[in-house]
C-alpha cells in the first residue's frame, strides 16, 4: 500500500539510534531532546492510527514540562482531552523501541490487533512549548501524520491544557467551547468576569497578582489572556522568557521542591504570587510575611480552598451532590485531616500520576483532584451539570438558591475539566478569594502544613521496590516496610513512604513529622534504609 511506502521513505529521515530504549511513562516520553526525533515521527504515526480508531481528533503535545531546557518530550491527548489508555501507552512504547527495520512490521501488527480501518480519515492537532528543540520536533510529528495520510493542524505555541481544550472542543462540536485559542480566552475570561463583577469592595490589592511564568509558554499565553480580563485582574508578569532560561531557578516545580521564592520575582511582604511550570499545567501560590518568611500554598491548599467554596455553594443551592477530594500519598497529612475531620468530605488517595487522580475523580458528582505539586482540576459529572443548569432555570426556586446555581454554572465554565491548567486554576483561585473576601494569609491559615521533606535516592535498580496501598507501603524488598515502620515510630505525627519515580531514575523518599528537624531526620534515616 502506498502509505506504507511513505512510512518507509519518511522514517529514513527520522532514524532511530540503534539500541536506544525509551518508555511511555506517566508523562509520556521525556528525555534529552537530541534523542527524540524518531520518537516524534513515530508518535505522529501512532496519533494517526489512534484517530482512525476513535474516529475523532487526537492531540500531540511536544513539551517536557518542568524539565530543563535541553530536554523535551511528547504526550498524546485522547478525544475528550484525557490521557491515552494504558493499552495505547503500551503501543507507544513498542513503536518507539522498534529498530528501523522493525518499524513497519510493528506498525502493521498494531493495525491488525486493533482492527484499524486504514480508509478512515484521521485528524491530529499538534502543539508545542517554547523550547528551542520544539519547532523541529513538532515538524517530525507532522511528518509522521502525513506519512500515514492523516490531516494535521499545527496549533503552534500553546500550553498543554490549551491543546487538551482544543481537542475536546473539536470532538464535541463546540459544546465544550469554541475550538480556538481565542475561544479559550473568551470562555475563561467571561466566566471570571461574571463571577467577580458583583463582588463588593474588591480592592486593588485583590485585583493584582504576581505571576512567575517560568520563562515558558505560560508567560506568553497569560499575557495574551490578560487583555480579555478587562482589568478585573491585573498581572505583574516575571520570568516572561525575555532573558531568563526556562524553569531555571523558577517555576512551580522549583518553588514547590525548594520551598522558596523563584529568582527574578520582586516580592513585597504579603503580596500574592503564583508560579506556573514549563507547560502551564501546574500552579502553586506563595507569599512572604513581614519577617521575610516564605509561605507556600501548594496543590493541597488549593484543593482545600476550592472544595470549601464548592461545598458552601452546594449548601446554598440546596443541591444534594456528592463531593470528593482526590489526593496522592504526597498530600500533606494536615490537609487530609482537615478535609476529612473538619470539612467532612470524602478523601481518596491514588497512585502518583494525573491519570490515576483523574479517573478516581470521575467517580463522584464533583471530584476535586490535586497533586501536592500543583497539578489538578475539578470534574463535574453530567448529572451534576444538569442539576445545576436546571436549578439556574427553575422559576420556583428562591433567589439564594438560584444565585448559588448561577455561581456554580460560571465556576464550571471557568474550569478546564480536561486536565490541570495553571491559567484556569489561577482564575478560579482569584475568583474564590474575591468572592469570599479572603487574603492569601487567611487562605494559608485554613490549616497548618506538617513540616515535610522529600529526598531522592540513587539505587542500582529502582524497580526492586514494589508498593501497595496507593504507594504508601512497600511489599518488596522484604523487610523494608518493617524498617520504615520502626523509624516512623520514633517521631511524633510522623509518616513516611518510598516509591520508585516514574520520570527519573531515582527512588523518592517522603517524610513528615511535627517539626522540620524531625521530618529531615526521618527522611534521612529512611533513605539510608533504602540503600
Ligand atoms: P514521579 O517522578 O513518578 O515522582 C513526578 C511527580 C508527579 C507527576 C509526574 C509527571 C512528584 C512527587 N512526582 O512523578 O506528581 O507530576 O512527575 O510529570 O511530584
Ligand atoms: Zn507540566
């Protein structure tokens, strides 16, 4: 067949380095950009097949998120804006690792196994971040799509969540929004303006926010969005990419892991600041107090703020909808205790990785999920959205209930339900703070984080560690869990766990306890037990 000849011909321009083995992990493929050309071409092929199979538009995003500038990566986006299924992650790995002469047989085998109708048309949306390597790597993706006769739309520079949004809009015939970046800005900014326009006494302080763009795509896109916000939110943008290096000493990952302010941001005491990561799907907030102490408001604090807000609105609306918060083992113990004991919401814990949280959140009427590192969003079930719409239209409902329903409706429009989104999360947090008349300090005071420490340990083979119970306990190697249990017992309010990283060749150690000294000591002792 002609298309297979094209594949053979074109793949010769994107040769695979012999022996190189890479795996489609929780964050897709991610490594040094120089090793990725063949991967990109092949992901173009795979996306085309996925599109034929699902009879829908598929997304391909070229980014390595918070990794250094020299790295790059690629992720596939399924029709409703979700991550691809585990079976297709497996195909991605198979296709990526086939040696040059094995590419065609692997491709044909996949087509047979999935019974793909090659006559079906295919549509692929491609997006890229601001890395130097992204331009040529995204061209390699498009080469792959063309080789199999698929139609390709080059969306150019977009954030990861923008690409997810575009794919979802395209496949739902505009019901989720208009499938353009302008449509994205309009949807979010209109919802934000609706939510904040009647808030009494909103001060200039509340309308101003410092944003660290991590010298990446988020900086570019947030300044595009600002004009749509009509001065209802005024952003002071730092690390906008004009001079600094991507993710270097800045961005959400740096701030969360280092627990300190990024380079290049001029913060005065009490000012509200936030940091995006390199593809703008993560956000953390922070401020410094009058004693110059740094205060971080991470994904757990964000989840708590949003769930308090939504729970109160549901009460005002008199709607009986089940609300749950999904976390991972990295969630601070204080946040879990607060959510369960004080707020009395359901809390679920899943394995690390967005897809696990996303799936768990889908089981509830309203599922709020956030990783401690600031990746997260809120999912509303169809039923929940319908009940909210109905109430907003119900002429017999009293004013308070209707107002709450309208607020919920606008809140839904403000949220990017396809994936965690720094810009959408930022607007939601800003709207909630405005509506509740809260300062960042008041938000921070909802509960106090337990001091904690994260360490990385290099081992010969991290795969010898096997975990259970949402990665909170180890089952292998023998004796390790018992050793951790004994160490944890030495400290007050302590908890610790270890797990092999899915994105780096390390074992991650997490510990929390009543004091920073204890958390540090426990993390250190547990890391010795791992060796
Ligand atoms: P690993 O390397 O598996 O710990 C990290 C983050 C995840 C998620 C993924 C994907 C931590 C502890 N882990 O996973 O939350 O963001 O990368 O990028 O932050
Ligand atoms: Zn990211």
